[in-house]
C-alpha cells in the first residue's frame, strides 16, 4: 500500500457515541461505491495535519453489504501522538480525508463450528462488521463485550436489538469480569475464539485458551499498537543512500516516508508484517514493539517492523 | 505418468504425546496398537494425569486382540469394535460431545487414518490437533473419477473399478474429503493397452 492508491472521502456523519468514542461515516468524494470488504477489515485513514501526516488504522464497523459509506469508531487516546485527537477535534461533517483500501487481518474462520467473540472497549469495532456476516447464519456464535461502565458501551443499542441473548455485557465499574476460564474450557470442538481489546485482555485470552488446550490456529486476535515514542536516532537507508533523522515522537516508518522513501505497509500497527525491513548495521539495540516477529527473530535483530519499532542507537542502517 | 511427486499425498510422523491437550482421543486398528501404547507410556511419564482423560477406540485384528487388555490397564476408557465402520460411528458421536482442548492420535493403515481424518475434518479439527502414524498395510482406497465409486484394499498400480469396470491408474493425488486416492482410466487413449499389473502398495 502507498499513497498513490488512496481513496478521497468526505465525512458525511459524526456522532459522539460515548464520552471517548466518536463514530464517523465516510463517503467517496464524487459519489459511487467504496471497495468491497469483509467483516474484520480495517482501513488506514490519512490525516494531513499542519505539521505532519497521520496514518492510523481503524476497523470498518458498518455492514459489508452497504458500500455507499464506510463507518469507523475512533477512541480518543490519552497519550495520542495526534491522530485520534485530530479525528476528534478537527474532523467534522464535510471534512475531506484520504483512506487506503480495506485489508482484512482479522477474518472469521469460514469452516468454524462456533465463534466466540470477545471485545474490550473500542475493540468492539471489528466485531460489528463480523456480526453482520454471522447474523442469520447457521453457525452459532456469542459475543462477550466488556466496558468500563454503562456510559462507555459504544454501539450497545445496535447490538442489543440485533443479538439479543447472544450478547453478554460486563461492566468493570460493577466488578463484572468475563469468566475466561469457564468460557474457554467448555466450548465444543471446532470453536474459534476472537479477541480485540486492550493488550492485557488479549494476552489473558491467549494464555487462558492455551492452558485449556486450544491450539493457536483456533485463537485469533487483533490489536493495533500506536507507534510508541522513544529516543531520537539516525537511520541510513542503504539503497536510497540517504540519512534520516527519527524524532522522539515520530515513528521510523513515518520518518522514512517524510524523507520521500516509500515502504510497503498494510496495517501500520505491528500486526501484518508487510513493512518487514532488513537491518544491515546497528551500533545499539532494536526496540521491537510489533506482534509479528517471533521472540527468536526479535532477539536475532536482523529485521525490524518500522511501523511501530524503533532503535536505541547512534546509527542504524536499513536495506531500503 | 502423473503418479508420484504429488503434494497432496499425506505425510505421517511418529506419534508423540501432546501434554497441552486436556483430553486425548486415541484411535487405532490392528498393528496401530503398538504406537498408541508407546504414546500412552510416554504420557505416563510426562503427564500421568492425562491418562485419566485418555480414551481409546480400537479395532483389533487376529494378532492384536490381546492389546485391548493392555489399553484397559493403562487409560481411562477403552472401547473395542468389530469393524472400522463400527468404530467410526462411535467416533463421530464422541466428537459431537468433545470440547476444545481435545487431541486426536490415530495409528493404523493409511486407509483407516484417512477415514478417521475425514470425520475429524467435518468437526473443523486442525492439523495441530491431530497426530497420525501410519503402520500396517499400504493398501489404498481408490476413487474412480469416472463413476465416483470407491474401490477398497487396492495393492496394485492399476486396478479394475468395482463399479464401472474401467482399468484405473492409481495416482498419489489424495483427497482428504474423500479419504481416497484418485483413480484415472489408464487406457482411455489406447483401449486395451495396459501397463503391467504390479503389486506396489503392500
């Protein structure tokens, strides 16, 4: 994916659905239909702020059969590097944005005998589109949705109306916890579990499922990491023969792009592995923040995901 | 002649206990008893509690009838069956009741493994939940791509289809869904010209 392939969209609806989450509707500039997508897909939204360009991944939460508009939910992040604040504070009906084509890294298993969906907070968004596919189908499913408190339960009315008793709600404020152990220990053979939410919740689901004997092929999760801040450092791009400064609050990928070098990417959140880049030289250590490389590969230090990972060094040379 | 070097031919590996499983379902036929007893012994050392949640479904033959007692002495439950179809019927209802965390161990001739796998596939078991070790006869189930009948216990490179009578070349092209190798009419272009009949799957 690169900027040449973006689609120009106009914001045609904005709604504050919880104190922290805004719901946006995006329509193609000039009308017509947007590209087809499947439940679980995300898009990259390109925001051209005055001082920098933000490119953030957001799950599509509308119905895959309705392509006049795309819908996304954006949570205002406390420690935002600017993207979610830009969406919340600067984007209104009539604003123009660019988006990249949808990509699905969190699709449903097509031959599962049952689906168990587990959402924490804003992690509900990919499931909203998946539920459109599941609803009315023959495969049983259930949704477990955990939120801070009732006022933080985004899209609850839509879910209640459609899902009835397949929806299980949990409010942190009332001490309600998803009973992960009993839930995962009692699922019929051929069940797949999907989790999207805070890192702690995802890790807990993965570990609990494994301890109940689930093979990894039945455990699915998605978490887009925002690129963490860190020390500033220098990177030399060996093939382009240019040196690039990476400021403390900008990602390696963003800095390389700002220098005019294109790196292929899909998720910009450390999940897909598309921006995998070879490390040729390093006089310090890599700070891996992705969910793609194995621990062994991270330790080896011969490659990096520039979308979320950084380096603690004076000089880094990349094969770009 | 389109016979070998085909990727769909299943590959098997010696059985190993997977102690991450919560329930262990073992299926065997005839000489398949030996690998199952080996993996049971392995589990007895690595995770003895797993043996209480181990269930054996077994079709003994003349040489392995005595093994049923050895299974009974080692694991939670053992069922012996007079035939593969009888075992498969019970296997299907067992999978219907089984929970995530179940591991499957299959040992026996390839045709037996294939029939077990075919049912496991219907329950969306992935390859990381199933282990299979081939032992015993290499005789194949052969699916006639012309009339769709399956000829059992094929030991030769070519075989006459039990249903339509065509001479079929037995390929390595394997269907997991049908649990059979593909049989293709061998003399379609030169009627009556057959390669020499050779016993190859012993």
